[in-house]
C-alpha cells in the first residue's frame, strides 16, 4: 500500500459523500436451483452508498456513449469488489441502470474511485 493511498481514498469518499446522492450497487448472483421449474433463480445483494452522478457532454455522444447515459462516481473504499458490467447494476434515485463500462482511478497502489458508465434499463 502506497503512502498516499489511505488519505486519497478517504478524501475521495469525503467529497463524494458531501456532494453525491444515495445510490445502490446491486450484485446479480446465481441463486438457488428451482427443482419444479428446472431453472436457476437469480440472487441479488445490494450495497448502499453515495455516488456522484455526472452527465456526459453532448460532444461525447457516439458509438459507445448513448444519449441519456451518465457517469456514476463511487468511492472504492465503500465497495468490497470492483463493479463489473455483466454482474452489477446501479440504482440511482429509484431508477435501475445497467452498468455499461467501469473505469478505475488509482490513488497510488490502490483504487480510489470507480467511474461507472450507466444506462437506464436492464
């Protein structure tokens, strides 16, 4: 762990907690097997935290960024694992969003924040 990791990660958390909004990161897992239907049930585990929602500039709209996409900045210190587009979802202001892309931001040796590209819908 680098010398600046702890203070930078704490600073990121303080800024996002102060300026952000409450949100939930939902991990989608394989649940129990339903013998009657013959299908695997879907499990969910939620982590409540604060995140900063940032709109994309119109000049960035294109193939990878769609109209309505947003950035969600999350402090890494609040998450047990890194969010993954195919395994996680984000709920912001009661609206479910699909995670399209995840960009980690390093403090020095450890990740200080994650920027999630989120899109409305599942």
